[in-house]
């Protein structure tokens, strides 16, 4: 197909997106008339038209008319206007997500033999063209590992009920592309969509209470149940198809390289609601879903495997297996299949019974249940081999092989659960335990070296430190109960159900050793009499601040120098997991410095670990927003220095990222396919004699830019005495805390200190007020420190942008943030700051930095406007802004009115509700929360 034809196809595809947006917009218009009359529709249309006009040409008199119109809205109408704009964005987002799926299908349909960029096939084809041998390819596949970890971080502003309606609308909209629909069927489909939008209008988008932890667990499992359980095996199938196509002389079964994990129900850092009991209930919920999914698959097999021994000859192995089942598996809940000529169905009946028995305590120690997923897989393989014995290969390939892969991926626990706790909690528990045992009066007061010496000695001592005869404080009891729960879980669900214990705010080697010593108390870690070390849990330090990133290599070196700790790492296949926090490092040092220091930490930790023959598995704590390291999954993989991925990668997936990536099967598949392609590409780069010459060339310059940026950032954020007041008053930070989107408090402690504010509300509040400050502030000053108006220095930075991938990625991320920010709107928010002098001074600082950063980026890139390099996103932001603006102006007015009332000792729940509705609407419009 010619490029001209492809271009025409793309243009037609974009027309379909506009068609869908117009179609849904018209339906929403009908709903507005139906629910609020023509008056509501007329007001919404008038606001929309003036907002668009202001974006086209800013006229002061029109601006005043716009503000006057918004500020004088009748409260009843205002409430409906807010919802109209908010729901419009929800519908536009659905249309855009559907269009992503449509574009992929259009490409596959129109491109013929052309391989889509970023696909699995594209990277396997590239390997083939580079003459990569089968042996080398197997080594690459054995070396890659990606775990995507769902978290309950409160960044999804939408209720589950709303997301369910969205899914139904998306599925119905997909049907519009069906050319075989009759006129009547199209009319029926339109009526159905009208009904769904009415349902959306009449469904409360705000939660009336905070979700419980178990609510959050159900939400996480929703994505596994609805999409990932089927999509993940399909990604593996596609990889094996491509391997068979380009390397046909080999037999391929791809090792498990991509899977999902979870923090939900295990992350107790600052969340008192996550108890040991809740963690256990979480694991039970995981297993119940796993068994339910496998039972459903066995029922499908039962319907399909009607092969009769009157026609085919099954394997002796299958018949022997059925005989063993009859002897060992009494059928209590399942009816026996009485057609002896259908052995597959007989076998499946017993397999179904054994799955049932997984939830029955009375069958715990019998062969009437599966002891582990390996047993279940082996029974499926017996069926698989028998099917191939009588040439039913297609059935084996399409039905049985997929179920085998699902069991390999999801086991009986669906997603491995990580535990996370703040380092101070372990120190407090250790202080109490050691004081009770008369080992040291005040462990917490010891120096770091004294702590290390004591903990190292106690790790080698087989005697327990905890006694059942001693009464401990509630916090210490809960701390110990977590370890007991982990030990119990590994025994019940398999050792792989929990293997990582994350330590937030890890600042020293002793923080890691404390976790290992507490693990020793329940047998998760022990040294045998012969010196061998048994270890089934790993302490994973989370380095979050700029100072922590600097100290990280030294901390890990100190640990690896301890023989007992090094033995524990050996017991975990010589892999040490380390988590790096993008959110808190950004909050601590600003976007430029955080990204640079994270990169340096990756390299230094990798190099240090190589001296100990240890591979580092880096866990990247990325959020969805730009200010928290957010970017597409494949880009986040390729952004890592290639030689740092050898131990595997983990990445957090949270909030709106989960719903935008994994709510629809087509989008989930494309995201995971691109991630797979990026993983293989990165592994390929890591195998070459690769030295980043550009980074070596410009490292000193980057250090200098980073240091200047850090100084500028911290001068405002930490050293300006008025900044915190400005932040709280010029953003909806207090009101964001009243949006019931997570079980976890917005602060680690009940304090107003900036250090105790979590990164999510920090970014969320700046995004709502259109500053997006955490995603760009201080970068311009850093760049200017080198540029200084000199053309020769500008030429260097242009060269860096062309050739140095990290610098290019930084500049392009800054472009995205600057494009989404809007300081005209932000100035309206600054009007809420009570002190005129503080408002004018700090806003001027922010405005100057914004202009400086924008001007420098245009100089470096040679562009006329920000985001000229990505016109699709540039246009999307341009089209969305006129619809977001009214919500922003209304939010400023509503927040000001609400705060005034509250300062006078009054309150207004209806006013608060409207504020929260604007928060939801702006989040949908900007497609970002925290």
C-alpha cells in the first residue's frame, strides 16, 4: 500500500474520531434538554462558545463577560453546568480510547504485510535481520523480566460505578463501526447509548464515603478479572507466533517474563487500615478469584472436549490419571459424568472437584485438592498430550495451551502481593523487643554502626527474640503479626505469593537489617547449623529523597559486605530488589534534578552490585502524572540505561493509569505488546558493547544544570517562608483531601509540615489549579545557567537534544508539562491568596520561570510553539482547553465562597459537592489527577 493511501486512511480514521465525539456530544445535548430543559443546554452552549472565542482571541471585555456569566449562575443551574462539562470530558475520553483501538485495527487491516512499529513482530523481525541466532534470542528471552504492580494510590477520581457505565458506552460505540448494521439496528443502538448517558447523568459521580482497603482490593482485581486474565496470555501467544514465523526451526515456549503484582492490601505505609488481618483477607480474595476463573475455563473445556473413545484413541497416561482420581478424589460437590466413552469430561469433573476443595479446610492435607499450581498444570499437560496423541492439535493449541499459560501467570494467588511499611515502624518495634529481652535499653539511640553490628550478630543467632509470655504494645504486635501472616501465606498460597517487603523512607543499612531480623522471628529467614541460609522474603529499600539517592550505593555496599546479608541475597538467586521513588524525589528536588539523580543512582547501584556478582532488580515507583514520573509504559522501559535492566524491572501502575491502560482489552493488549517490544529492544541494546558516549561527554554539564535547578527549586519550595501558605491558598489542596478516592490519609502524619504531605495530593492540587508546577519548575533556570545568552552554548544544547536520548526525553517531558499548564488560569487561582504581597511576589517568580523555561525549550528544539514535535497531542490539548476553562473558573469561585463560609464558622455541603464535581471534571479534562 502506498504512503498516500496510508495517509488517506489515517485522515479517514481521524474523521471517525470526530464523528464519535460529535455523536456523543449530540446525545449529551439531548440528555441536557431531557433533564434540565432548553435553558440548561443554552447556558452550556453559551459558556462553551465564549470560552472557545477567548482561546482564539483574548478580548478583555469578552473575558469580563465570561466571568460575569459564570459568577452569576443560579446555584441549581451551576450544579448542572458543572456536571455537563465533566460528563462531556468523560464521553470524549471514551471516544479517544475507542479510537486508539480502531487505529490499531485499521493499521492491521490496511497495512497488509507491513509490520506495525512498536509491535512484538517489529522487534523480532529486527533481531532476525541483525542475524541474531536462536541461542542468543533464547538468552535474551531468559534475561527479560517485567512486573507491573497495581497500587491503591488515590489518583483515580472516578467511582467504579461510573467506570462500568463508561465500559458499556465504549462497547456500544465500537458497534457503530459495523458496516452490516441495518438502519433499525443503528437506531436501537443509538437509543441504548442515549439510555446509558442518561444513566451516567443520573448516577452520582462522587463517593459518599472513602473506600475501604478491601474495596480497593476488589477494584484492583477488577482489571485482572475483566481484561488481564485473557489479554496477558494473548501477548505471550503473539510473541510465540512471531518466534515461530521468523525462527521456524525451533520449538518455542516463552518463559514467564511479564506478570502483574499488587500493593493493594499490603501497603501499610501511613495507612492504619491495612492490618495483618486485611492482608490475609486480600490473599483469600485473590485465591477465590483465581479458582473462579479456572473453574470457568474448565467448564469451557468440558463443553468442547466431547471426544469419544468410540472414535479416537486417548493416551494411556490420561486413563491412568482418571483411575488415580477415582481412588483419591471423592466427588462431593460435582456430579459424576456417566458417559465412559468421554474420558476428557470425566477427567475434568475430577479436576473441577479438586479446585473446589482448595477452599475446604478439611481437605488441606489430602490429594483431593491441588497442593500448588504445578500439579494443576501437570494435569492440563496430560490432557494436552492426549489430545495431540489423536491429532486434536488445534484444540490443544487454542484452549488447553492458553489455560496452561494462565495458570503459569496467575497461579492460585492471581498477583504477588508486596508488603510495604515505613522504616520508623520497624525501628520502634525493634527498640521495644530488644529492651524487653534486656539486650539493649534503647536501640533507637544507637549509632548506625552500633545498630549494624548488633543486628548482624542477632541474625546469626538461632535463638528467638520474641516471647509469647511478654506483652507488647499494639504497634509492635501488629508489626510482628504482619510477618506471621507472610509466613502463613507462603505456606498456604505458595512461597511466590509474597516475596518482597518494601521499606519506605529507607535511609540506612540498619533499616534493611531490621526487616530481616523480624523475618527471622517467624522462619522467613534462618541460618542452618551447616551455615546454609534459608530466605523466602527480601527486604527492599525504597530510596525516595535526593539525599537518599546519593546515599543508596553506599548503603547497599555496606549490606553486601555483611556475609549473612550477602548469603540472604544468594538465597534469592543473587538478585537484590531496590525501589526508587519518582514522586518524592521530584517533590524533594524538582523534576530536572530528580530525573538526573535517579539516572545516576541506577548506574552507580548497578556498577557497585556487579562487584558482588549481584543483579539489581529496579522497582520504579512512577505515578500517572508528569510530576510523578508518568509516561507511556514502553517509554518508561526504554528510558532506563540498558545495562541496568539485567535483574528485571518492576513499575507501579495506579489510579487513572489502571483505568486508562487496562479497562479495555484492545488498549491493554497494545500497551503490553509495546512494553514487550521495548523490553526485548532494551535487552538487545544491553548485550552490545554499549557505552553512552554522549552521557560521558555531557555528564559534567548535566551535573551543573541539575545543581542550579535544585538550588532554584528548593529556594522556593523549602526556603521561602511564604511558599507553603501560597500553595495551600492558591490551589484546592484542602478540598482535594475531601474527595473520597482512597482509603489512605493524604499525610503520613497529622501535621502541616511540607515533608509530611504525600506526593499525590502535592501533584494533584497543582494540576487542578493548572500550574502543573512540579512537572517543570526550576528546569529553565538550570538550562539558563549554561546558556547565558551565548550562541555557542545553545549549539551544544541543540546537539544534546539531537543525540543524547536522556536529555531529549527530559526536554520533551517539559514540553508536555508546559503545554498542559496555563498561567492565565493559574493567576485566577492565585487570587485566592489573602496576602497581596505574597501573591504577587510568588506568582511573579512562577510566571518568570515558566516564560524562561518555555523560551529556552523553543530555542533548543528550534520549534515555533511548544509541542510542535507532537502535533496530535498539541491539538488535543488545544481542543480540550476551552472546555476545561469554565470548570476552572467555577472552581475558583466555589472554593473561595466555601472557604469564606468555613472561616466564619459555617459550612455548606452543597457548595462542597460542587467543588468536588469540578475536581472530577478537571481531572477528566486534563486526563490527569496525581
